[in-house]
C-alpha cells in the first residue's frame, strides 16, 4: 500500500469562503478572468482536500477491523490455555506468544485510533475500538 502523505496545513472551510469572497471582489472590480481562475483553483483545491481527508479516514478506520480480529484470536488463545492444551508445555509456550503478540498489535491499532482522532477530530460516540 502506498504511504499516506500528510497534507500541508489543512485550512478550515472558512479559508475556502475567504478565497471565494476574494474572487467575488475581483469580479466586482472588473477582473472576471482572474476571479474565475481563483474560483477554479479554490474549488479544485477544496475537492482534493476533501478527497484526501476521506481517504485518510478510511485508512485510519483500520484500527477497528484490526482490533476486532485480534479480540477473537486472543480470546481463543486464552480459552485454549485454560483447557487441556494449556497443560502441554510446547503448546502453552506458543499460545503465550500469540497472546503477547496480539497485545502488541492492539497497542499499534490504538495508536492508529489516536492518530485518526488528532487528524479528523474525535468520533461522535467513543466506542471501544
């Protein structure tokens, strides 16, 4: 997968509105061509910005899918350790590795969730992910 490049400072919608107001002022001043170019550039930039944010949000939602899969793997490994398989030394060692490594992956998924929150804002409801 290609790395996700962070955009330069992502202005808020009011910045877009300010640019469009500048285009209106240019048009009112008789510079219609320059106003049209500014509007076109502003709208192209804004579409690219929205597309980037949507793609980023999609990538960062992976934390939820990863964590859900790990809950099943880790839970099943813990159940196996509580049964007869947990009494077999070689099997128990391997199950401990699975449990330990799933914990590391869950921590990494948590960092993805934190990154998503920093870049896109917190979710409306904070469910365990």
